[in-house]
C-alpha cells in the first residue's frame, strides 16, 4: 500500500500544478474555462490529501518513528490552536482553552501534535458558524497517572448509529448536515492509531444536533504532575 500510495502522489501533484498554471495563465473572462480548471485543481488536491493520509497511516501502523520523550502538553495545545485560528475565525467560532500552567506527557511530540490538530480541526470543521469549541486538560487519575484531554464542540453531532464506526478507516458520516464537507475518512483512524501506539486510549460521546466530545487519555511523564 505504501509503495502504491507513493507512486500515485507524484502524478497527482503534477496534475494539480498544471491545473493551477492553467488557471493563472488562461483567459480571465472565460468563466467556464476557469471553473473547469478549478474543479480539476480541487479534485487533485483531494486526491493528494488522500494519498498523504494513506502514506501516513502506513507509517504509523508500521511503528512510530522516534522514541518516547517528555512532551509539554500545554505548549502542544497552544501551538495547535494557533495553527487553526484562521479556520475558526473564518466561521466565527470561539475556541476556549482550559489548561493548567504545566502538564507533561510521555510520547512522540510530532505525533501527539497531529492528534491535537486532527481533533481540534475536526471540531471546527463540523461546528456551524458562530459555534464554540473547547479544549481542556484534566488532572491525572490515580493510580494510572493518565492525563485526559477533552475536545468539545456544539456542532452538528454524530448520529448514534455512526458512533461505533467513527474511528474506522474511510468511514464518513453521510447525511444532510455533512453534505459539502470534504474529507478522506482517514483522519480519525490515523488519530486512533497514534493514540494506541502510545499505549493510550481515545473515545467519543456525541448527540446528533447538539455536539461532540472527544477525549484522549495519555500517560503522564514519570514523576510529573499537573500543576
């Protein structure tokens, strides 16, 4: 799968670049021409995203690169929120962050960052204009020492029939509320794979039409505590 995905990526990127050049160099007054080029570009970008996710999933399933280290969880959350601020602002979504002054976990920093970006990005994607997204860190639960991160939203929610499948590969909730929202169906599968590779847990509670709450329980750094 990794070899096939890698071989697909280059020609798809070439198509995207060609469509972008045609869009810039083509006749400015020809709306039909421009719309067709834009359609090719959108499709190529969606395919690139899919292939990238497939490659990423393959790497994770083969084993996390890097070794576990002490990771500043508060800093990772701040960076994830900062990176997604424009997406939230474009929809008038308020992001509330509730973290202690310090909290450290054990893991691969880049992959844990990916988990946070995926969960917060999903919350923004599936929350209507003017909605709210919240991120909170809960203190370790003795004796397991796990730190829980919650990402909540008041978005469209997930139907009960779909909840058991949201972490399945290529599974996407399909109804009127999700129409027009793009995605590969791999984001949450990748997120779960990363979490489980850390020996951690992930779950979701959701009510259709009300919102969702995703949570991740991560191993706290040895000898550390939430302050």
